[in-house]
């Protein structure tokens, strides 16, 4: 990467390091930033230490990884489809993951949290394959992909609503999970998402050359030696893993995967070697900032982070849809 891009990544990483302790200051009990730093480096058995280490820090770290995963997942989907409207929630992957999670939570009593990433992975995969199949018309059709995704997203959301309406037992856990929030997240959730994030983000970065070549016409990409369809499917699977693991620990949170890749392109070029780390850092910053705002604006009442990201992302999606002229 060029010095300018290295400086951008370093600057965003520094901003993230600053935001984490600031976020830990806010909540029902406000803690001065100096005390937060002291607790970070010298944990004590005090009320502030208990609040920071057992409640706020796990929540912040989950938000960090969820934001990074969703942002990079959106960037990968946009590379695969060459469609600026592609994002996990837009093409139905988030709804598919949510549907499978709701079924697991309702059918299996006391379903273990550790099993959710695998369930949501297959849910996101199922949804993505459905959209992929319906969008195929002698190749990937960009417009059909976006419209098929919107249709399947509406279908899965309707099925989820129908299940909750007719279910008689065990809906409490499903309804709470569907709120799309970081409330109540613990170290168990952190340890659950970290392996998926490290592996998924690592593989995403290693595939940056393939994604750069995919931005060319398929015939040109093939002439350069790229197995186009195999590369698309590999990148698609990475996007599914990132999306599914994020949904597993936070519930459905929309529009991060749509807005952040576009913002990353405004800050850097379309080269995925730069776009992936910038998207990951911006996604983490957005998620932590939105969650901090959600638990501060109307304290002691919390606004789920999914509501705030929707307020940001929905108008931007309409703007992109109008500009795309589908």
C-alpha cells in the first residue's frame, strides 16, 4: 500500500483505539475516562471495574467485530456482483440467517449460544444461493441480483413474522434476539465471534487480488487466468461466514454492509487491498459509535443499535437505488 493509504489505516486504527475507552464511559453510570483507562490497565475489584470489564467492554468488543464483519461482507458481495446495492441485509442473507436462528431457538429448548454461528451460516448461505440462482441469466445479472435479493428478504421477513405469530412457546428468546442489539453481550459472545472474524477477515484480505480482477469484464478476468465462477463462489462463502457470525451474536443489524464500503471508496481507491482494512475499521467505528449513542440519547432507555443504523442506511440505500436506475 502507498504511504497515504498506510496513514489512513493507521489513523482509523488510532480513532478506534480512542473510541473504545470513550464508549466505556457512557451508560446508566457515567465513568470518567481517566478511571476507565486506569481500570483497563489495572483492574480492581471495584464497582467501576465490574461495570467496565463485565458489562461494557464485552459489549464494545462484540460491536467492533460485528461492525467489521458486516462491512467487509458487504464489500465482498459488491465485488462478487459488481453491484453497488449488494449488502447482506439487502440481498436477504441477514434475513435468511435470522430465519434459521429463530427456527433453532423455537424448536430446540435452551439452544446453546455456541451453535448459533453455524445455524446462521447455513441460513445466510441458503438465502444467498436462492438469490444467486434467481439472478442468473447467462451470467450474473446485476439488476436481477438486487431485485431478487429484495424479494427474498421480504419473503424471509414474512416467514419470520408468521412463525412468531403462530408460535405458542419459546418466542421470548427469539423476539429479544431479533431486536438487533448489543445489550447483554458477554465475554462468551466475544469468544464466539473472534475466531470467525479473524479467519474470515484474514481470508478476505488474502483474496484482494481476485476481487480486483473481478471488477473487470468476465472475459478479461478469464484471459488473465482467473477462474471467474470459482473465485466468485469462494468470496461469496467468505461473505456468508462474516455475515452469519455477526448475525449470530447481535441479531439482524442492517445497512452497515451497504454504507461502509461506499464510504471506504470515498476515502481510498477501489483497490481491495486498501478497501478491506478501511471497511473493517470504519464498520467497527460506526457500530461502536451507534451503540454508544443508543444507550446514551434516551438513558436509561436503550435504543437498539439496529434502529440507528437503519436511520443512517435506509436513506442512503434509496439514494443509491435512484442513482442506479434499475
